[in-house]
C-alpha cells in the first residue's frame, strides 16, 4: 500500500495526543522566545505541572523533511536560542528522515511511524537529557509572556465552546436515531387522530353494518398498537425538553398520565 506523506500537522496532532493529560501537562504551540520582534518560534513548549517533576519545561521542534532537519542542525543558533528557558529539548519527526548519529545526544526523539494500513503513531525513541546541570528555577518574564500569549491564542472562545456543545448534542441525537422529533410528533399526531375517530365511531352501535362493522373497526384500532405509541411518547418526553409541551399534550389526549 502506498504510504501517505506525513505533514507537520500530523506530527502536531500526535504530540497533542501524547501530552493530553491536562492534569499533568500544559502546552503551547508556535512560541517565540519573547513577545514583539522575535528571531525564532518553537513548535511546541510543554510544561510538566507536577511539583515532583520540578515543573520541567520541554521544547519540541517538528521536522518533516531531511532538508529542513539538516538546516536546523547546521545552524545551532536556531535551537540554542531557547536553551536558557528550557530544561529539555526534543525533536519530533518521521523516523525515516532521522540519522541519529547527527542528532545531539541530549535531544529527545519522538518518532512518527506509519503502519501498513496508513495509520500514524508516535513513540518516544529517546528521552531528552537535561540541558543544564539542574532544572532551571526561574524563567525570564519575556519568555513567560510569549508562552502565555501562545496558549491564549489556541484557547477556544465561549462562543466556540457553545457551538461545539450544540453540535455534539445534535450529533448524539442523530446517532441515537431520535434527531427528527418534529417529524415523529407529526406522525404520532396522525395516529392519535385516527384513534380518536375510531373511538367516536365505536360509540355508534346502530346504522348500516351495526355491530359487525364496529368489531372490524375495533380490530383496526388495536392495530394502531396504542401501548407502543404511548411508550414511545414517554421515551421522547424524557429525552427532549424542547418538545415536552407537545408530547405531554398528546399523552393527555390519550387519557394517560405522563408521569406513569
């Protein structure tokens, strides 16, 4: 099977999944060394929020081509620029583009690999070593400001969160097969009207056909499966607040208590 080209977006997604434990990690992407005019952006900065781990800060650079990686290694000023703000530095890249003999020994390595079916996964090939004799105890304010700005830029707004919640709710209803409540109510109302008409006609025991016609119509009434109709109404009532008034009205007309 032909393998797909691994993109920087693919690598970023896998990194987000790796550091998705929000209780332990906080991360930001596209972090400059300072706000304002900056010389470089780091693809990801991960902060370990556990006190027991010393609040370690790891910078991660993403590369997806041999040429881009070679440029990075040839100009050490690009990555050394961040060293004073970081405890660890790592490279995230497709394993196929990395020659480990060229990678600094203190860098961590996160490899992206592709299965025969085309699925991508990430594994830690090598844990990073400390950039300093001990974990840094203070961080420059300019870098902290840049880090916070990068985090803020990726935070969803209240409007986006509300829209995502609504989309998820409607998707859940659709997946459960109960999305189109209006159409179901219209169908039930038609069945109810047929039931009421039959009930009225069953009260007439005279005229042409007499009781035999009444019995036939009673059988037709039974075919409506009224008990199933009521169960469905109550089931819908428990799951949809927007149409609860209409549903309660139908149940009442059927002569049943919606709380039964």
